[in-house]
């Protein structure tokens, strides 16, 4: 069945450094790939998404890249700040009514 | 304010006692979904609904029921809860299939 794998499960960076989280998907028909940020005690919030007809998308310090051939996509956060500390989830879907999520990455930004 | 509202936020119950977790959205979204979140397993889809009276199973539907009688509401029903259903549950909605979900704040369920 459809599967989304996410790495790493934990990531610790120094404030100001960049952070990269990677995901791979199994369903080649997937065409929609969102990224969510979940802060402690809250529900996940959409921070950026990309569709299969685009290779890269940026929003200020956040960017997502998609490689359809290799079936992987990545979240890039530049100039990290302590408030970026959270759990990040990638998702894959769009071909069916299901949206499958990765297992999450706990990002810790050390001041 | 556009939002997805879940109730209750916290619930402790005993094995076998039927319960319902309510979910309501005020954005006129067609798609609604229930997920459970467990450590190391991420978010797993339980059920989803494409519109009123149209529902389908996600990846972990066993032990759960849903209904979609109105567009705004999508309750999750546990007819006979068991301890392995202890989890953090999220309701979510979106305007269309290839669009990001708006999530509720979560319901932490403990079954003893």
C-alpha cells in the first residue's frame, strides 16, 4: 500500500544553522505533498506544500524540493530560530482520498 | 475564525463503555478525516469522508465508526473501547482532496 518514510526521527541544530528533513513516498501517482509543524499540545499546522508539477517552492525561511523520479521530497529551514523547535510531519497524497503521513521529525534548535 | 473544533480535549474511560468524540468545522469543507497519533508511528488515518453520507476506511479503521449526516460534523464513535485505542486523536478538514488539511486541537483518550 501507500507509504511515506521520513528521516531523521530527531534533529538537533544550533540557532542560525539550516535543517533538512527528508521524505520518500511509494505511490508514484501521488501529486500533493504537504509539510506540517506540530507544537507541544497543539494540532499539526500546514506550513508549506508542493504539487507534483513543481520542483521547488519557497516561503521566507522555508523551502520544499520535490524529485518525482526518485520519489522523494525535502523540507529545508534556513537560519533556524528556537521557535522552529517542534515536530514536523511530511505527507503524501492527492491520487486517492487518503493523505498518508510520515512518522515525524523532532527538531530541536539550540540557542 | 476558521477552525476545526473537537470535543472533549481529554477523556478517560473504561473498557467497553461506548463513547463519541465530536468534530465540527465552520469552513464548509467537503473533506473530513480522523487520525490517531501514537509515539513512533506518526499520524495514521482512521476514516475519511468526501462529503455528506460518503465515508471510507483509512489505514486503521478497526474498532471505530464514523458518520457524516451534515457537512460540518464528523463524529468518531468507539462502540466498545479497548486499551489499545488509548491515543491522541485529531479531526481534520479540507476543501478538496489535493489540499492541506486544517487540524483540530486533538482529543487525548485513555481507556483503562
